[in-house]
C-alpha cells in the first residue's frame, strides 16, 4: 500500500517529471505530425466544395481546431494553476505556465484565421459581436496571465497570482462556447454537436476531427517540452540530474 | 483538378492560403523557439555540471 502511494506521487517531483516528460514527447509529436499531413490531405484535396461557401469554408480545418484548443487549454491551465495553488504542487504550476503560451498562440490563431474567413463570407474582417469579443477577451486573459507571471520575481508567488487570474477568467470559456446561442451573432452555430446530430458531411467532418486530434497531440508535445525548460530554468534539477 | 485550380481555390486563395500560412508560421515558430530554449537550457546545464565536477 505504501509502495503504491509512493509511486502515485513520484511524478510530483519536478526532477522526476522532467525525465518522464522527455520520454513522453516523441509519443505525441510523431502521431501529431502524421495526423497533420493526413488531415491537410483530406481537407484540401478530398473534401468537396461547400455548396454555400464554395472553397472559402476550407479555413474551417485550421480555424476550428485553433479555437477549440484556445478554450480547452485555458480550462486545463486554470485547472493546473488551481492544483498547484491548493496543494502547493510545483509541477502543476509550471504546467499552467507552459500551457499559457500555447493557449495564447492558438487563441491568436483562431482570431486571425477567423478574420480571414469572415472577410469573404461576412464581408468584414471583424465585428464586435459576442463570439469575437469574448474570444478577444480570452486572448487578453492569456496575455495577462503571462505578463503577471513574468512581472513577479519569486516564482511561487507568481504561480499563486497567476492562479487567481486564471480561475477568475475561466468564467469566460462557457461564455465563448454558448455565445452563438445566447446572442444574435454573425458567427455560425456549432457544426459538431454533442447532443444533436452533427450538421456536416462525413468527408468534411473527418479531416476536421483529424486536425483537432493533431492539434491536441501537438499541444501535449510542446507543453511537455516547455515544462522541461521551465523546470530546468527554475533550477529544480541537481547537477547529476542535468543530463539529456 | 489541375494545380492552377487548386492554388486558385475558387477565388478565395488569399483567405485560404493566408489562414494556412499564419497557422504554419505560428506553430512552426513555436517549435523553433522551443528548440532554441531547450538548447540554451542544455548549454547552461553543461557549464553548471562542469563547475560542479570541478568543485567536488
């Protein structure tokens, strides 16, 4: 029993997690690469032209994965930040810091690709509607989290301050998700639905799901790679462990 | 379908390829920055280690 308990907490140690993360990265990076190629091939060559939007809809294969990752990574970041705060778990806090950068990148991408999709379909690069505005706020929350953490010298205090901001901001995620139902908006509703039938042809849905899976795997790989850097930079490793 | 048609994207080339290009640049950029950060960490640890070896 004690043996099991020790094993459960083994990877809460930054030095142990550093080694584990290093071993895990290729298992996520490689499938991510394969799925990106497959998704792009199916999305650009196999998926048919949309009868309403023509070829313009093909932005969906980068826009939707980016938007989903922006939201999911925020929830994950807040979760890790809270865990690190509540249980004084350093690795969890470092995971939150690592997630914030990739989350911000994906949120930025969802705004940029959304803009490039909005121009031909809505006739404008940007509108101050619910979906767009709440996503912009998400980007500001990420930037605020990163800025707040880098402004505080003591890393554990920075972790706690960041956790408060991350947890307060989490309320924005359901607002983004439901914004297309709650308010009138130019943004189209969800195509992939959990309860109803998905309103999308299989040949278009498959590359979309593959791209989403690829973005997930990619995120895990880069977040683990970054958390390794953070562990090392915070000098959590003893000289003997500082290999590979 | 020929290649011209493919790159023309029914007149939406700028938007489609623009969206794919920013995504590629952002994700590729993230990977490159991470590799450089990792290298800096490794170099730093190498010196850290050799100092430790000299001291002990």
